[in-house]
C-alpha cells in the first residue's frame, strides 16, 4: 500500500483562555496500514503537541468517548479508518455538548442529565426477593431491549441533529431510544400517562423533525428511525386517551 | 424546573399541534395533487377543462375546497412554521450545521423551509387571483397565463411540489409507516411526474387561442 502523507486540520480552543480565538492548526502525519483517526491523533500528541485535547478510553467503539466531527460528520475516531478519508482531514469537536477544549467535549454530563430527566430505571412496586427465580421474558422482547441498549452514548446522533443544535433541551434520538427501551420492558410499571408526561412533549418525541441525520450517522447503526417512530406512534395513541 | 416551564407545562398542546400538522399537511398534499391534475385537463382540451370546472361548481365543490384550503394553508403555516429557525443565531447555526454535515435529508429540509417562505407569498397571491376571477374557465386562465403569469407558475409549480414531496416524505419517516428509502424514491418519481404534467398543462394554456 502506498502510504500517503495526511494533513490534519484540527480545531484548537481553550475555554479557560477565551482571549485566544479558536483557530485551526494543521499537522502532517505519515499514513500507516490500518490507521484510524484515533491512532493518528495519538501520533500527533506524541510527536507534535503534547497539549492537544481529545478523548478516548476503549479504542474499540465501546465507550463512545472519541466521537468528533471528522470532515464535518460526527464519527468515532477509533472506528474511522484514514484510508477511507481524503488526504486532508478536518477535525472539530462535536457541537451541542459543552466544549472542554480542542476536540474534547463533555457528553457525560449531558447523558447523565438525560437519564435523570427520563428517569431511566425500572419503575416497579414489586419488592425484590433474592430467593425467587427471575420472571421469564420472551426472547423477542429481550432482543428488542438489547438492540436499544447497544447505544454507547457517543452523542453522534445528538450532534448531527439540526433540532438538537438549536433547541438546547431536546433529547434527540439517544434520549427517545432510551425511553423506547423502557416502554417495551415488561418489568417497568409506568403507566401510559406517566410515559406521556415524560416524552409526549417538544423536548421528546414531538421535537423531532424527521431529518434522519441520527439514523444515517449512528456509528452503532441503531434502528433510530424505527425507535423514534415507535415512540411517536405510541404517543399518538396515548395522546387521545390520557 | 423554571417557573414559566412549570406553569405552561401542557404537553397536550404540543400533541394537538403535531396531529394538526399531520392532518393539514396531508390534506394540502392531496389537494395540491388533485388541483394540478384537474387543471391539467386543459391538455385534453378546453371543453374538458370547462366541463370539469362547471361540474365542480354545480356541487359547490369548488367553494368547499377553496374554504378548506385557506384554513389548511394558514393552519399549516402556523403549526409547521413553529419549527422554522427564526432567530438570526439559529439560522446561522442551521446553515453552518447543514454545510458541515453534507447530509441530503438535512439539506432537503433547509430548502423546504426556504420554499415554504416563497410559497407563503406566491401561494397567497395565487389564491387571491383565482378567487377574484371566478368562475374558473379555460379562456380566463389561458389569458392570465399568456398575460405574463407563465413565469409565476413556472416558479410556483416546482416550488410547491418540492415542498409537498419533502413534507410527505418526512411525515412518513417520522411516523415510520413505510421503510424510508423506497418511500423516498417513490415520492421523487411521483413529484417529477407531476411537475412534468403541470409543465405540459402550462404549455397547453400558452397554445390556446384567446379571443
Ligand atoms: S444512538 Fe447511536 S449515535 Fe446516538 S448516542 Fe447512541 S450510539 Fe451514539
Ligand atoms: S430524525 Fe429527529 S432526532 Fe434524528 S436527527 Fe432528525 S430531528 Fe434529530
Ligand atoms: S475510544 Fe471508545 S469508542 Fe472510540
């Protein structure tokens, strides 16, 4: 494989030094076989600028922390191979989330807030008895729940959503997908009315404009269109009842 | 929780807006399609056109439709328009976002907002002109087209069917009734066909000898 010299244009900004306006800094990196954007970034940090900020933990598309705008589109740095990109690569931090500096944003606080707002835990009155066997769940339901749980909270769907970009308290596809996960869970005792209060609003199901950037760009390829539509149809039914 | 959010928390309003958006939107798409097909009977000759127009007037269908359309037109403007980024800052964000993302559906929406604004003006003029020139007849319409309204319709037809096509697609996508990609292709084909029929109809109006 003929190795190219890649040019990375990287967004630089430090919120603690607001007097320095954001700027793009360029770095050259020799491409290696099977190189990901994450590997290239580490190279830049080792050899060029030790202060450059970006996040990663697992480097295997599990933790969701390395999402950034790669040539304008939200993607995981550890999953994106440089060979699929042109020679010039622009890196910017995800929009919507709080900027920590350079390519690093705080998705954690955003998702924690989401969990609290959508009360993302099983609501039940049943007392837990450790001696008794767990109730059986049919396989399809378990698979559907698992499908929604594959979300790694990377924030790509939120960053790619035009609504989330202009409406600060919109929960986006990740949030609505999260609620869908509890709606199909037979262990969750919440009533239709309670669900409607949680998600039958502009911040939830009705804020979505159907632009499908989330569906097209989720790196885990979650069926987000169907999750959004499922919750929306549920809300249509409930809206006339509650 | 902030005071205003607490006191105005009525998710039912959002819900009814959403239902209204769906109904008014679908109604306008159906109306628009029937409308252009009816007008296109001019291709079959002015007699067919006039017979249809008179037939509709005989049952007051014209008046009923016209009133419904005015209501739907403005209802749609209010409910669908609540999503339009109106602040300069929002517009800047959306524009930058669309350019960065290079995502076809997002661009389709940006142009839908722009065409919507154009239709609000052009459509209102069209409704006004047609209503003040009733009853509708082939000769009167041909005269209008030939007197310079041709360019008006050359703009209005593609703008409205683009807007309607994208709107219909997004409703289908949002409610998830059909798989996304096939629905998109089918709507593109139908939209192009309708625009073609409308163009032929305009041509037919231009060919009519007006006395
Ligand atoms: S739904 Fe997909 S894009 Fe959104 S946070 Fe989860 S994994 Fe990321
Ligand atoms: S489909 Fe809805 S949630 Fe997904 S990007 Fe579009 S507006 Fe956002
Ligand atoms: S580093 Fe964990 S997802 Fe990329």
